[in-house]
C-alpha cells in the first residue's frame, strides 16, 4: 500500500503542475455540454420514453457526457499513463521497484478515475447552474454507487489496454478509438434503440451500457439502478482478474525481451 500511495501521490503532483491544461479540459467539457444543449433546442426532444427517464435530450446527453468522462478514464487512463511513462523514460525505473503488478495497475488507475469523477461532477453542476439541468428525483447514494462500481468494472478495459501498449507500444491509438466506439455504441449520446437491430443486440450486453443506464436511472428516476450495479459488479468480479493476468503476462514478456524501455 505504501507503493500504491506513492505512485498515486506522484501522479497527483504531476497532474496538479499542469493547471492551465486542467482548466482548459474543464472548459472543453462545458463547451461540449453547450453543444448538445443547442442541438436539443434546435431539433426538439424525442419522446421521453426513449430517453431512459430523462426529461429532454439535453438532459440525456449531459449525463452521457459525464459517464463518458468516467469511461474514458477507466478504460483508457492506465494505457495513457503507461504510454507517458514509456515516452518520458520512467517506465523501466517504475516497474523495477518491488511493487506487485496488481498494485502497479491499481495505483495507475487512481488519479485518472478520481479526476474523471471530479470532472463529471463539475460538468453536471455547470449544467444545473448555467443550462437549466435539473434532477428532482435523483438518488445520490445510487449515483455514487453507480460511479464507483463503474470505475472498478470498466478499469478491466483500461488494464487490458495497458497490457497491449506494453507489448505493441503504439497501442494507445487503438485504445482511444476503442473507447470512443464503446461510448457511442453503449448509449452515451443517443439511445441504443436507434441502432440497427444487430448492433443494438451487441450494445445491450456491453458493460458501459449498464453504467449509462444505471446513472440515468439514479439521477432521473431515483430507482431502478440496482440491477445495473449488480451486473457491473459481476463484470468486475470476472473481468478485472483476467485483465490483471493479461497485464502481468505483458510485463513478463517485456522483461524477457528487454523491451520495457522501448517506445
């Protein structure tokens, strides 16, 4: 745990040193909200039954943007951190320390996930204060549980992606494309019911879909999120150990080949 805390603190200090970048990132997220706000105003809203309880398309998309922020961090955060370590030449020094692979992966997940939850909360708060977003029926305990279990369950994608980056080096591009596609297909910006039938069937069993549905149920309806949390917990129990095994196997292969320092 000391090593995990040390890596977490290091990443926090590095992230804090880029204050302008952090501020611009938040501004960009807010501008994204504004874009969907005016799209909703321009074209009107679909039938509420199609929007998972959301009173308007803007409300539907705003929650999708917030959860997509968490998805991007959980599914791609570790891969990005590994790639940065490769480029700055610190990965070899980090993995040579007596830190278990599980601890290394967990620590590298920490800052991206915490930062994503803070950013998602800020986006929703700005939507409430500036764009008329409202959650009169929200279950805040359910919201916190959905966010927490989503971060754990979706981290399996990030850890597996990090394993690919270790092996193929430039896998971060594939990871970014994959995370974007997951968000689109899983209902980040429009209901999965508008997808072609064959793609809708795939979307309904994707882990992120339960995160989007669970968060919308918790915020707009105040109920119905329990099933999504249980399904996400099942994904976490089965997929996180498998992703940690893949990450450990990638580390062993890179050590044997002597390619950890390569980028």
